[in-house]
C-alpha cells in the first residue's frame, strides 16, 4: 500500500509542481503588461497629438494572457489535472485579470486626461497664434495702405508737373510756329518784291538796249568805244554783285554779256581782256553749279518725311551746343556814288540805285520781324522726349533753320542745324528703320555742301579793260 500510495503520490507531486506554469505565465503576462506602463509613466508626454501606444500594448498583453490561458488549459488537459487545481488556477487567473483590467482602466483614464489636457493646450496655442497672425496681417495691411497712399500722392504730383511742362512746351511750340509763319510770310513777300523788281529791270534792260542800238547807229564806227564802256560797266556790276551780295549767277551773266560786247567789236585790242574774262567765267561757272534751289527742296522734302520716322523709347532730351540765335550784319552797304554820269550810263546807274533801294527796304522789313542773338552757353532742349509731337516739331524746326541758313549762305547756322538734327535722330529715332537710314544718309550728304564758298577775284579783267581803253583814248564811265 505504501508503494502504491507512494506511486499515487508521485504523480500528484508532479501534478502539484506542474500547475504553477499557467500561474507563472499569467503573472509574466501581467508583468509584461505593467513593464511598458512603468516605462511609459516617468516620461512626460510632449505637447504633441495624443499617442495610442499604451492602449495597443494593453491589448497585446490581453491577447498574450488569453494565449497563456489557452496554453494552461491545454496543459491541464494533457496533464489530467484535478478539478481543484484547475479551480485554483482559474481563481488566480480571474484575480490577475481583474487586477489587469483595473490597471487598464486606470491607465486609460490617465491617458484620456493627458490627451484632453494636451488638446486644451494645443487649442490655446492655436488661438494665440491665430490672434498674433491676425494682428500682424492687420499691421501689414495698414503699412501697405500707407505706402500706397504716399506713392499715389507722389505719382499725382509727378503727373501734374509733367502736364505743366507739356503745356508750357506746347505754348512755346505755338509761339515758334507763329514766328516761323511770320518769317515765311516775310520771305514770300520779299520774293514777290524781288520778282517784280527783276521783271522791271528786264524791261528796263530791253529799253536801254534799244536806246544803245540807236546810239550805235548814230555814231557809226566810233561805237567801239561805247561798247568798251558798256563792257566796263557790266564788269563793274559783276564785281559789285559778287563782292557785296555774293550773287554768283548775276555776276557770271554780267561777265558773259561783257564778253559778248567785246566780241561784237571784232577788235583784237580786246583779246587779253577777253582771255581774262574767260578764266574768270570758268571760276564763277564752277561756283554757280551749287544748286541752292535743289538743296532747299531736298531739305523741304526731309521736313515732310519727319512724321514717318519711328520714335524710340523715351529718354531725357538734353542738347549741348550753340543756340540758333546768331548775329547778322547788314544786308548790304550803300554803293558809293561816283562821278556824275550822263546819257546811257546815268540812266543805267539810276535804275540800279532804285533796285538797291528796294532791296534795302525789303531787308530792313525782314530785320524788323526777326531778332537774332548770339550765345555760346549750353542749351537744353525745350521739350520732353516722351512727347512724339514735340520731338517731331523740334526736328522740323532744325531742318527749317538749315534751309533758311542755306538760302542766306550762313555756314555756321547751316552746319549746326544739320548736326543737331542728325544727333536727335540718332538719339530719339529707331535706327534700324530704312526710313531713318535714308534720312541720315541725305543729311550727311547735305552737310558736305559748302553754302558759302570762297569767291574768286574777278577784278583782273576790269583793270586790263581800263588800261586798253586809255591806250585808245576812251573815257571810263565807271569809278
């Protein structure tokens, strides 16, 4: 019996030693659940969104506990535990489960409190940041509005100043246009008077030729001396027109007429005089090739084409140079009255004095309309370059000044006006436009024109003629 009892007790002892395995498994599960909780408790959560890690660990621990229970149950079945031992294990498991559940509820309550606190702190920080941001936005809006108001006032002031300058420039342009129109009317009137005077002189010349022919018929062979006197007078007129009035064409015509007079005598005594006349006529013919009318028409064509130029970007218009105000001497000096003349010479001289008086009156009338001043200091362009009309008008005025200088044989004004026009075109007009290139080429060609060439000395033929006239005893009719 003892052996049997011992045998029966041996398995019981083994059975009593085996059950602690589920208990230990449950306690290890509880400790595994508490371990992350103890590790998580000391660390204070940062002010960040709530974390669900403890809850997940608790669920994992519960699942582990359930697995341990299943393993213990399986172990009990395998080991054929007694009901009492199973009941004890179950009680211990229930106690462990209750403790675990209590700890989970406590942990969940603490976690929920921390989450609510963090949410409250986060909401407070968000509200504070929103308030600060709103204050900064309102301040920035106020500053921007202040800057916009200042900029608007500055632009308004600049606009008013620009309008004032444009109006002043427009008034100045209107005054210049009026002055140019008055000058043009004066020129037209002067041209008409000169044309009338020229027609009257031509008529007078025809009458004098008829009278001269009648005199020739009356004096017969001795008319050679009268023809020499006519030639002397014509050469004197040529010298006068060339020296005092720079009238190259009239001087050349007078020399040609004097040569024709001497040729009509068929007298070899006048051969040296005619040779001198031929050389002087060749020199004057070279100067007479300057087509003033054609050059003036070319400048007028440039004035018409100014409006077709393309204006470049606006830049500040500042011009340094001599101003278009220059001094001018008197148009001509009165011709010294020589000896008292008689006959044909007196008639011719009287007609010439009438022509001179008419020219003098015309010149005095022109001077009363135009005042020309001389300045050497820099001058600023009258108008701003951003106004297309004003730039075009300035170019037209400079070209018109060059045309007037060409007609008056004023090389300084002619060169400065063309140079100013060329400089303004290069500064304010589009350069790659074909119309611009063509106009610049024409202006360059016009700048090469010598509007006041040096005049030759044509007094040699007059001296030779007077010397020959003394040898034949002819009386000179000119001083």
